[in-house]
């Protein structure tokens, strides 16, 4: 009987919430633009360097929509406008706003790499005490460095104009700042075509998520949160809008097809949150063949645990390293992959503290241990799923040494084979079914991160009241303008997104200004 390699399926999840204010047109946070300069384009370019590598990306529709606005020049965020303002015209409050935001990148890995940016950082406390203490040179250099430091090191190195600015390091001009911001737009324009090329070459699959990133189990039935947390306080009334969940998926599928020229076969439910009803709903769409979530969902579904040794390696890997068949809508079944939480979190949270090459070798070594412990006559697959943009500024050189070393090791070893999820399923459909699917997310296998605390429940109640009043208005005005009606529903769907409820959770600190609260209310 032929031996199988160990299959390795990466899912790099890319997401930002809706930062565009539907009432004012203001874009209140710059993270879509900045991650386009540092991560969203760089990640597919790295994959393209290794032709034998296969990965899966998940780009949420709400992220793609904002990327397209930047690429087309239809939008400018608040930080961009502050970057372009003459320092002599900055008010004290605007200077304080710049000080709060313009050092928002890893101090040790990024800021301190650049002597002038590091010096600006050292002077921050003095500037906070008296925003008028420093002259225009301080503010203009800060306007430049914040935007320049967010560009991927590879893209700086490949661009003579940006390399020249880094080499000079100080005394930037308004033209320099405009150049940096113009480059950001170019990176945004190049991003989606880079993913399309990988799809066409067969190196990548792109999955999708519900359009505005809602927690599907809560949207379908808010009381489902009590399955994992029986005593959890719930809003009154709890959400119960399965029709909205269906529409969020329908919009996502249509948008993905328009963007990438094909229907998505894979679904990453927002925050890996699943329930039997979620899978049933997804199964109504014939294009979906698989979805992915966390190992904690699997263990609670099976009523067992995955066991690990002192180094975190699985002792019973056969349980986790396979897809399972789960009943879905229309008499169908979907394949569900469960990520290895320990391996995924090592990339997300642990390896940033390691030299990149050492971290890659450690990860590779762990996969080799898995390979040794599994029978060779069956096609086992390790699922690695995590955020694809948020961890890299904690790594040396934005993760380049780690990713390049890891990708090289994986593509050179015949005992390991990277695959997309659809490619794997085309050869090895799931052999085992799950009779029961636990309701929860990739955070603790519960839903408490988005419902149950007073602020969260109040937000759900505000949303329920607004939605109910809008439905009454819609019923009373059957001739309502179609475009206005669509815009109103988009506002409702946006408010259903997970991120607002995430920031209302007491364990998360959005800062004293809490722009997410302001955005949710708008």
C-alpha cells in the first residue's frame, strides 16, 4: 500500500471591520490601508516565491470592499488626512490624536529599527504634556515615519524611492509624505490581482466569511450561546434573525464570485463560530463544500479530549488530523476541518519571541513528529488556521525569515505536502461523520466574547430595537426608494458584525476614545 505524506493545510484569515462611516463618509481608522502596505499584498507574493507551495486565504468581503475603495481612490482615512496636514496648522487636539495613533506598531521590532522614529517615540511623553513643545520637524517626521514603517520590508527594499526615504531617515517634506501615501494606494491596487494570480496558478484557494463578519450562531439564534454557557445572561430579546444570516452568506458568495471569478468552496465562519444551524444554513448554498473551525469544537462534539505531551505534541493525532462529515441543509453534508490550536497559536502568539529561522525549524520539527506518530497508509491532514495579518509586526522583519524558511522546508520535504482544502477533499472526502456538532467559537469553544455582559447585551438590544423599527417603517412605506432601502439594510448588517461586540467585552480595551462604540452607534 502506498505511503501518504502528511498533508498540511494553511488558512490565513484576513479581516478588518467596516471603518467607513455610512453617514459622514469618514474612515475613522487606517488599518485596511496600512495592512495593505505591510501584509495583504506581501502574503500572496511570498507564496508565489515557492511554486510548489499551496495555501488557503480567507479575505472577508467587508475587507475586500474597503481595499477596493482605497485602490480606486474613493476613500481617505482620518490618519491619512492628518498625515497630509501642514504641522503649522495642526491643533493641539490633532497633535494629541497623532501621538495616540502614529506609534501604533511594535516598538521593539519596528520603531526601534529606525533611529529617527525611535527618537520621536522617546520624545512622545514630552509632546503629550505640551503638544506645542516641538516644532514642525518633529510632526512632519512623525507623519512620514508612521506611514513608512508600515510598509513591508520587502516592498521598501524593492522600491528605490522608499529605500531612499528610509536611508535619509529625517527632515521629510510634504512631497515625501505624499509619495509614501501614493505608494500605499499602489499596494492596495496590486493586492487583489496578486490573489487572483495564485488562484489561477492553483497555488491558492480563497474562502469567504459572512459579509460583515457576524457571529452566525448568535445571528440565527442568540439563545444558542447557552449551550456552552448555561447561565449566561442574554439580551432581551435575544437575536433570532436567520434570514439576516442567510443574506450575509448570500452577499458574501456573490461578492467573492465577482472579485475572484469563481464561487467559493470554503467558508470560514466569523471567529470560527459554528452550530448545527450554521452548518445547515451554509449547506443551502451548493458551492460550499467545507468549513473550518477550532479543535475545541471537535473535542466537545466528540465528548473526548486531544491529549498532548509536555512539548504540546498530540498523543492521539488520528482524532484531530482528519476532516469530519457534518449534516447540512438540502440533504447535503459539509466537510469540517478542525485546526490544531497549539500549532496555530505558536505562529500567532509564540514565535514572535524567537529568531525567525529558529521558529520555522521548530514548527517544521513539530510537523515531523506528527508524521512519525501517524500511520503512513492514510491521508492525515493538519489544519493550521489563524489571522494572517495581525501577528507579523511582532516578528523580526515582519515575519519574512520565519515564513520563507518554513515555506522552503515544507516544499523541500517529500514527507510533507501543503494542500488547499478543496484540493485535499477532491482526493480524500471525509470518512467519518459527526453525529453532534458543538456550538461555540475558536475562543474557548463558547460565544461569551460577543454576548452575555451588560454592555454587549445592551448593544444587541439597541440593534434589535433599531432593526424592528426599520422593519415597521419599511412595511409602512412599500414604495421606499430602492437605493435608500439597500443602504439602510447595509447599516443593519454592518451593525451585526462581530467586532463591535468584541470591543464591548470587558477583557478587551479599545482605549479611552473607543472608536468602535462610536462606529456601532452611527
